[in-house]
C-alpha cells in the first residue's frame, strides 16, 4: 500500500515509518521543507494517510503552544482538518490520526482508561487532540475509514532521545525528583499502527500503553549499565496513575514488549542520550 505519513522523522513518527516500511508499504513522507502543517498536499494514489506530525515548542507537548496559542491551534487543529479533507477528496481509503493519552488528563486519579472513554482534556494540547479526533471520526463513511491512536509516553533508541536530559543529568551527578509514568516502546506503537491500518473494521480510538515505569527503576538500570554512583530518587506514588486498558489492540493480537524490550533497548538509549545535541 502507498501510505502518506506526516511527522515521519519525529520522536514518534519515525517508529511508524519503520513499521510501515518493514511491512512492505511504500511510505510517502510529508515533511519539511516541502510540506508543513496547514498545507494541502496532493494525496492521489495513496491508500492510507497516517498523521503523526505536530507543531509545538521543542521538548514540550502540554504547554507546547508557548506564547502563541492561536498559531498552535491554526497549525495543529486547522492544519489537521485540512489534511483530513484532502485525504477524503483524494479518495484515500484509510486515515489514522496520532492523538494522545492527554485527552484524558481531566479524568479522576486512578481511573482506568477504556478505549471508548470520552475525552476530558485539561490543556490546549489535549483539547486540540480531542477536537481533531472528533472531527476525523465525523468524516468517516463508506470508503473512508478513520481511527485515532492514543499513545502514552513513547520511548526507544534513536534521536531525538526523550530521556536525554534525565540520563545525562543523572550521569553528571544529579538526582532527579521522583516520578512514575506509563510508557510504550516506539516499536510497539508502530506495530499497533499497522494492526489498526489492516483491520477491516478500524474505527474509533485505540489506547496504546504498556509499562508503568518508575524513574527510580529506570535510573537503577542506567547505573548498573554505566557504573554511575549518583543517588537514586525515591520511589514515586503510583496510586493515582490513570492506566489505559488497550483492549481493542489486544483483540487485534497486539502484544507489547514490556520490561524485556525496555532492558534490551536501554544500552542504546543510554548511548543516544549521552550523545544527543
């Protein structure tokens, strides 16, 4: 299949590109300098569109609007809707939108996040993602299937490296504050996107989440790999975490790598973190 992909060189999109190419698809990259969010591309001949691009302040998603929320909305919401319309007009049969678990930030602490749980965002980032999800779902119809993926934090080897600052600071003697979060390896996200793309009944939203990862456990393994003697942070309180159940992906056969893929990837992640920038 010929797949148009936005954001294919980014922190998240690179994993989707890799998965699509490994599955034998032809990937048409929509990226700068030839394309930017807000442009209307020619998508004729593409069987699918996967939209993973997002314009934001470097290093930030929540709060990624910086001091210009109007430009943030114009690029990420208006630009996404223009892209979805271009796909439908060009006869593209399937569209996947990369949303975010941030659409659920307003749910009470400890809530189990089901795939069909209605969004309750608390940030502009979450609102833009939720609004784009809803607009895309409203466009679905015969010959135009749509879906949104709601991943949690995405990690894995490569550049840019999301843990670069954390790991580099730890190796330099800094003990960070305690923290715990849900994570998914980028390769597992890519696999999820391919399963949804190939599902004849694709529709609605799909949670994408795997590990509950305490920062102490991550850095303890970094210390083991490197011999670093920096004091570890205390263990964080995980009782209020909102955990996604990922039932729809599980029904498609999705099996994320858990702790095994984290440990296998961490040596390269550490190398990437110490060389970023």
